[in-house]
C-alpha cells in the first residue's frame, strides 16, 4: 500500500478544522483532513444543528447546520483530501522532523500537523434522577436535532446557561408551551440572550431543582423542589430536554507519541498557534494562550494564523497571498 505524503495534516473536521483545510487549499498546500465522525461539522452538526450561533461575523443567527453547509461549500473552492469516519491512533515525529500519521485504515506522512479536535469526545451531563435512563431517547433528550419533532408539545428545558436558553428560544415558535427550569433566579447566558428570554413566552420556573420523574402514558411529571425552601411543586409535560452541559475528553491525545505541553487539559500554543512540538499547531476550543476566548469566531482567526505560519516554515521562499483580493479566486 502506498503511503501518501502531505504538507499538512489537519486532525479534526469541526468548523475550525474545516476553515483551516480551506485555507490550506487557498495556499495550494498538499493537505489532508481527518475526521473520526462520518460527517464534517463537529459539535455544531452533531449536537446543535438547529441552534442559532451569534458569534460568527456577518452570519448572525446562523444555525449550526447552515454554518457547516456553508463551510462545506467553501471547501469546494480549494479542495483538499478528506478522510471521514477515520480516527487518528498515533502521531509520531520522525528524526527528519516530519510526522507519521497512523489510523486503523492507513498510514500517511506529513511535514506539519494542525490539531483541531476542540475539547475532544463529548458526552452530555445526564439527569441524575431515578427513571431518567428509561426515558432517554423517548421523552427525555440531551440533543435536539430537529425542532419540528417537538411541534405542538409541552416541553421542559432543564438548564440555565446559553445553550439551555438558546434551546428554549429555538423551541418556542413550534412547541405548544416551553418551560425553562433552573435552580437560580439568575441565568448564566449573555445579557442580550437573557433579555430575549424574558421578553419571550417561555415560562421561567425558578429557582427550582428537579427531584423526581413519573410517567403516565406519553406525559412526564417532574417533581420540583424550591431552593432554600421546603416548598415543592410539579410540572407535567410531553418532552424533557436536559442541557446541563457536556464533559469533554481529549484522552486520545495522551496516547500519541508527542510530548505536548498542556494547561488544564488544553494545549498550550504560542502566537503562531504552534504547540510545544515544532511543526505541530493547534486551533479551536482545545487550545489555551493569554487572552483566549473560546468562540467559533476566535477559531476562525486562529486557522489562517496557523496555516500561514506553517506555510512560511515549509516554503520560506514561496510568496503567500495574504488578502483574499490577491488570491484571484474564481468560483466554479
């Protein structure tokens, strides 16, 4: 089997990895993008396809799936090799400074690597109540792939952060009633989002903590206890959506043959997005540096920084187009 050699290997096909791949294509670098899921898009496509995203300049309120579709379309302008449903088992730095990339399907070689794994594998923080496991996938959900699945129903959303508020507002136009249950009177969301919530028809159930679940036919009754009080109440709905956040695990990185410096499980990078291993760059939610803000918009800035830096390292005499107007791109 021929072992292909690349200028750049991008590991991770979320929004950050997709934009880095596009930028590699613009600079005509021979690059490959490897994604462990069967489709591109990362969390935006897998977890929040219909959630609106507000931190992408010029695309205010774009849904996760719409953003991914636009990034896919963008990749067709300057395509690179894509390998989906393929997990990187190891990255080995060779004596000549290049890297060997090992997956279950094949072995390839690369002059540079961009890690765009975000926070790694993600799993939801589950509702720790008796009977919750039996309801999962039926009347209890941790993901909302299609909001129309909740049309005309009474829906309770559990959580108090941005994602929970976004879910409640997303479901408001289609559901019969939406209730947002949170253990505090204050919400952790952005001020503008919280203002929209208070102006909406979403019923705010605060400060209450879910204590029990009971089913009767297709309905779910949630037992509620008011915080710092003996007062109890209950709410009957058709569907329950739990959004207590997600736990992330980048354990795969620790198995690679790379000694990557980290801080609080995040990869440390310099101003060029290079890690402690020369030739290995990292972008997106999985990296840290002074002043880092974990937003998709930030990752979209980190991608061209990393690609431009590594391209200058690989080809110091090559003239790199910096501005899009100088790239002479003609859409097909």
